[in-house]
């Protein structure tokens, strides 16, 4: 069992699931749960088919070296983008991602449309919201799972993340606004960047001391770098405000 892989996939998918569930909840509260759940269910089936088809095809037909190089590049792009946004928010340069504000915006949008097309619009909003966030989940599952030849484990971790977030949202509803999403994105960004660096180097023929164990110092290094940038950025922001 690849626990590092499972943890990375679970965290990354949890972040995307929170964002998707925020939209579904907004549609459910305003247009009805049947409309919201139908849109979310159709999106989930589409994404599951995409992961199953592409994941198996990639594992069976793409050489491991090419796969790891390509996957490493994809993970680096994702990881660095998430790290960049998380760092900018942590330093105050960029506004925090506010799930409460997103929820209120979606609710206002839904309540503003009470004509005969309202149910169809609610369905489409729930469907598109889950698909857009789910596509990132699909890329993460296929990338991490296929590169480690553990697509099944990655899929299970993603499904577990979706179930946990959905259960949390159903039980506590608005408590999703209390999830420290920026901290989660910082952690996920560090892990994806570490995995991407590791597999891209292996794909081009380099070897790491100790094999996969070297992922630990990579994670520590990127964590230290991100924390250093955040502290420096906060000091610079405070200095400019004076």
C-alpha cells in the first residue's frame, strides 16, 4: 500500500470536492435537492468513466519513462500553481478563497431565476460545477495513479475523499465554510510539487538516493521554501503598509 500516494490524492481531491459541494449545496437549498443531485450524479458518472478509460489506456500503452516524465511535468504545473495561489493568499497579496461568499453568490443567482427554466438551470449549474472541479480530480488520479502503477489505490483515495466531504457537507451543511482551504492547498501544492519533481527526474533517467524514501526530504524542502516565502511576503506587506 502506497500511503504517501493515498494521502496526496485524498488531500487534493478533498479540496476540489469542497468547492464542488459548495455549488451543489447552493443549488439544493434554492432549486431543490432532486435537481442538484441529478446534476452531480451525472457529472460523477461521466468523470468515473473518464478516469477508468484513460487511466487503463495510459497504464497499458504508454512506456513508464515517458509516462513518468509527462506526469511529473503535469504535477509540477498543478503543484506550483496551487503553491503560488496559497502563498499569495497567506501573504495577503491575494484575497482568501471564501467558500461562504461563493455559497451566497450561487444562492443569490438561483433565487433570482424563478421562471420555468429554473430547474434546468439549477441542474446545469450543479453538473458544470462538479465536472469542472472533478476534471482536476481526474487529472490528479490518473497522473498519480498511473505513474505509480496504482490507479486502483488512487481511485479509492479519491472516492474516499468525495464520500467524506459529502458526508461532512450533508451533516453540517454550512460548516464547509470553516474548512481551512488555503492551508490544505498549501499542503497539497507541496506534495504535488514533490511528486512531480521526483517522477520527472526518474523519467529522464536520474536516480534518487534511497529511492522513494527521498520523497521525504523533497517534501521538507518545498515546505521550508514555501514557509520562507510566506514569512518574507508578510514582512514585505507589513512594511509597505507603514
